[in-house]
């Protein structure tokens, strides 16, 4: 025999009526029969449970593999550049500056191109300036603007480190794809980037 209210939340046993799963009938207090009833608030948990498209096993494996691969690859490439006295983030900054005809970029433009935050870029640039690889100069067309300028020493350091970095990218990334369609892979990854940068998504 089921006692108390607990029986109302159990499934009926097969072949029998079992306990009543319905909540008890609502009774209005005396004198309040005409008072409108308040709706129970919907919990966040119930909304998440009904609206979230959870990942299936294959999707979860793909997502976790992407996370592990991206983190481990960046760590490995960063470690391989330590012998040249720069980090992977430093290398990226030097590459962007070297790609410009004058070897310089405004800080705002450099921040938009790199994978480093604005505050992180400032700290990175401070170290590159201290190492003599980059200089800061005032922008001649904007008194408030600041230019990051690649020095001759910075260009030489980049030229020395480039073979190490390219060999790492080929060995740890390109060669592991086993002749997969690189154009399709690049398109898929670019779609991920565009989706993550699109506001409201």
C-alpha cells in the first residue's frame, strides 16, 4: 500500500490501475471562487530540456576531437618556436607586419588581424619592442594612432623561424589529413569562423 503523496508520482503498474498520477483537484478557498488563478512559472530547466538540440555521439566525438587537436597543435607549434626566442603569437604578429609593403600596421588593424586580444596584443608588442624586433611609432595621419613597425632584426628573426614553423604545420597538420580535400576543409573552418563572429548567433 502506498501512503502519503509519493504515490501520485509513480507510474501505474502494468495491468492495474495503480496510483493516481493526476494532481489533486484544486479547490478555491471560501469567497475566492471568482479570483483568477495564477499560472505556474516555467522553469529554465524545462525550457532547456525541450529546446536544446543535444549532440549525438558522432557530433560529440567530432567536437571533442577538434578541441583536442587545436589545443595540442597550438601548444606544439608554440614549443617549437621557443628555440628562436619567440612564441606562436609573436610569430603571427611578425608575419602580419612583414606582409605589408612598409612593414607596419596600425595597432587597431593589427589587433583585428591577429588571434590575440587587444590587451594581449599590447603585452606581446611590449616584449617584441624590448627585444628590438618591433618599434612603435606615431601615426603621421592620426595623432592618436600608433603604428607597429617591423625592424630589420624582426625580419631576420622571422626568416630564421619560418622554416621551423612551416615544417611543424606540415608535419603535425597537413600530413595528418591524408590527402583529404583541403579546399572543403578550409571552407568548413571558415564557415565556423564566420558563424562565431556573426552578432546574435
